[in-house]
C-alpha cells in the first residue's frame, strides 16, 4: 500500500529546502493522474465555481458543491495530501466552522483551507484543537473580491506588507499547519516564508516559497480569462499528453 503524504512530509520539504507541487482537482480522473505523477498536494478548490461552473467568482460555490467534488477527487487520489476549501460564508460562526470542516474531513479531506487574515485566527485555533489541520489563505482572497475591488496584487504598500507579515505569524501561532499566499510581491512572500516554520505555498507570489500551486485548467491552457495572469503557464503546449504536462 502506498504511503499517503502528510503535513509532516510537507514540513520536511521546507526543512530540506526542496519544493513541492500543488494542483487543483475537481474529479477522479485528473486526481489520479496528478497523484500518480507525484503531485504532493491536491486542492479541491472553490475555484471550481469559475472553471467548472462558469461563474465570475468563487462566491456562488456551496458546501454541497465542494463536498461532491471532494468525494470525486478522493476516489481518484492515490497518495497525495488532499486539501479542501471552506466555501464563502461556511465559517461565519463557530458552529458553522466546526460542522462544515468536519463534513469536509469525513468526505476525504486531510486538511481545510480558510481565507482571511487575523480574523480567522480563532477559527484556526478552534479547528486545530479538534484535530483538523488548517491552511490559512492570505493576500488576494477571492471570496472577498467584492471588498477588494478586483484581482490585484496585495501588500505592495510597506505598511500593508508589514501587517501581512504580522498576521501570518499570528496564524502560525494560532495553529495553522500551512499558509497560502496569493498575488503578493515576491520579496514579501520570501520574507513571510523565511519568518515561518510552517510550509508557505505561493500562487502569483514568486519562487521563494516552499510550494507552488496552479489551477489545473490554467496548466492545461483551458481558461475563461481573456488575459491570463503572468504566473500562468500552459504546460500542455510542450507535452505529448495531459499526464506528461502534469509531470512537467
């Protein structure tokens, strides 16, 4: 039986300064291809709202949607660590947080991801105390897109950058097992990664982090966006198959 990848394995990547890969998956077939190709971390993300369901944001994604796709991914996964997003407003109260996180773990998640900064510290501590590992998602947080005002880089202002560093440390102290940074300057991502003991995953955050994440549809050149972000690369262009693109 193949040993499943654990958070401790991802921590060891950070200690050894070896990078690990993370891809989003929403079905059994691609989940199996990713896992067999050696992808260490699979995210069942609420990005499915945009790339699968055709919405213009992640906000319409429900717990039922996430649970359905998580169960599909679980069936295809061989040994990758599986992370599941907590959808919009699914952790608005203590009761909701516990109930929904428990449902995701029962459906096959190995950890859950929450978007936010210092305000999710209590939820992070609450879940960690009950044995549910948490990945905190900072920087550009798509569930807050209506407040942020667009998909723009976060933390360029020195004061805001310093605030993000402090909040990242607070979330680590609250028990977060991992941190995901989206669309922040590479130097800031480097500083945060070096300041924390937990693995830091980047998307549009430069290369000086512990792991990189991509949406599988972006990696395969299937996207609804008129203009793809600078960090997106179509790996299928230089591969003979989807499997080879994932391996690359």
